[in-house]
C-alpha cells in the first residue's frame, strides 16, 4: 500500500457508519463481532464505497448495480503514485511554471472514481476522460456534474473503432502530464471463471462488473500493448503513459513490448491492499528519470525482478565520518570536476524516502549536478579539452542529485550518499559520475 494511503490502518466500520448512517444496516446484517460488512454482498460493497468517498473526500456518487464497484483504498493507491510521478517529473522545472496538471483517464467507468479522487486531492489537476460503454458514460457524466467538477473533468464518448488514446488525438494543442487506465483483465468469459476457480478459498468479494468492463480481446496485456503502439506516434505530447495491471504475467508481456520498441524509460510499481495485489506500468519518451522509490518495486520477488527497469538511484555507504566532514569532502570533490554545473538544495526531495536501509534521514544537503560530457575519468582528462557548447546540439544536459547529511555534528557516524538520475538520455554518464564520486568519497581520509 502507498505510504500516504489513509487506509493503511483498518477501517473502523462503526465510526464510519456513524458518519454515513446508510452503512449501518450492512454492519448489523453481517452479524460479525468485528463490526465489518459482508464483502460478498453487492449492496454492502456499494454502500461502503459511497461512505468512504463521502467521509474522506466529500464526494457523492451513484454506483449502478450492474457495473463495477471500485474499492476506494485500491483506487487511491494509483492516484497517490501519479502524484509522485507528476511532482518528480516537474522537479527540473523552473518555479511557478505550468501550474495546471493535465491527466487522461482511459475508460473512466460509471463511477469516474479516478478523476473525482484526483481532483478532490489536487485543486490544480484537470482531466480529459473517455468511456466506451454508453451506460457508464451517462452515469459518469452525472457523477462529475453532481460534484460540480464539469469545469475540470471533460468526458468523451469513445468507440471500439477509434484509438484507445482518443483524447490525445482530439486535443493536439495541449501537452498532458499522464494517462491512466484500468483495463479489462481478461480475454474471455472462460478466463474469468478459471480465475475465480483458481483461488484456493474462493473470491474475497463479489464482482459486480459488466462484461465490457472485465473482458477485452487478448486480455489486459494486449490492451496496454495497443496503447504502447499508439504512443509511438504521440510521444512527448504526454509525459507519462501509465496503466494498471491485474495479473503478474501481464507485467512481463508489457515490458517485452516496451523493449521491442526500444523504450527503456519505463517504470513498474506494485500495490498491495489486503489480499489484493495489483501492478502498474508506465513509460515515457522524455528524458525525465524517476527515483527508484517511484519507478521500481521495493523488495521485489524473483519472478518480477528481472522485468524491473535499471536503477536510477544508487546508494553509497560511507562509514565512520562526521556530517560536516562528509559535506565538505563532497563539495570539494564536485568542485574539482571540470565543466559541470552545481546547485545546492534540500535533499529531502520528491522520491527520497524518510528512511534508507534502516538509517533515518536527518537535515540533509543535496547537490543538483548538470553535466554534458565525461570530464572526470582518466581517459577524459587525457583527451584534448573540448568546449561544452560543441555538444549541445547532440546531447542535452544529464542531471543528478547527490544527497548527504548537512549539519556540523562532529561525531563519527555511518551515512549513505544517494545519487539519483533526474534527467538525461546517456545512462553511461550517470553511472560513470556516480562511480567517480563514490570512489573519491570512500577512499578519502577523514579527520
């Protein structure tokens, strides 16, 4: 579960029913000493979703009995991840530039829960959403209007014969920050039955989805594969293309498609909500790179490890050193490298965890470093010096963060120097620079 998800702790159903009285009859009906609901009761599920949206997000929606009832905690995970992606992607922007975040929700469903949740959390977010099912389209439009969000959420009726990324074809002027999608999982009704039968103790909750919400030709990996193909023409008019995935096997299939089209800037995340496990994948044609905390599953199992993207964050342990000495030495090492631009800033930036390998972060100092060519290696120093301007037409600046403790405590402690690749196309520059600085830091003699 995402670290900012407000449902990390169990829901107090008695308290929730006090705020939303219609839920009370489903708690009593369940005859459960733990004061919960029967998750196999469709009406109870819908009432719970309505209650959480009412209490926690001040949203009022109508959920048709013959369409999917979206679990709020699960849907919130996706929105919080997109918050991280958007903030990290704008890390390099100048202050006060492009304050509006533009998102696209493909197949918003009858509830329109994703854009509604996002707009309730972020007042600067706007959406263009599509829906192929006429019945869901009507209900989604009503839910958007009921919550007075017509000026921030535009809904488009899609059709089977048009591109999946229809909003990007209809609006070719604006640039979007992300697309999101929760595609149908299955390729056939038979696969739906087999999935239910494969669960050892049966499903934990009833599924209320219509066939159009659950089944697509080729399954979810084929659906997302079509998105990848379509994105090849649209490219940077959308910074990040993302989608949820319901099956682990789909992750491998989508990554294979990305690699087949030489897309190496991709991200994979996992969301665990109770006994439900979901995955999310994203890709970008921009030179924006995201920290590992956003772009890679933490502590992955062996099955999925081989499909994860290359690290954009590198950690270098430094032992028995004072904070002040470490910061002074880092400044000295960076200053000795020719033709790089250095800017000091807070290291408690987007994507930087409060704790790394069990070591709690204190007040930290960060360096934003921009480089355009390798000037630090021995071979580079042997070559004739070239002007940086000569490379500008070929290679844009690659930028990295270097984070380290910053206060002047003189006691000896163990630290981690964290390198994060933020922007660029040449991974070799990032790897080489990290290696150079790490080697200098570790081999130095500290006072």
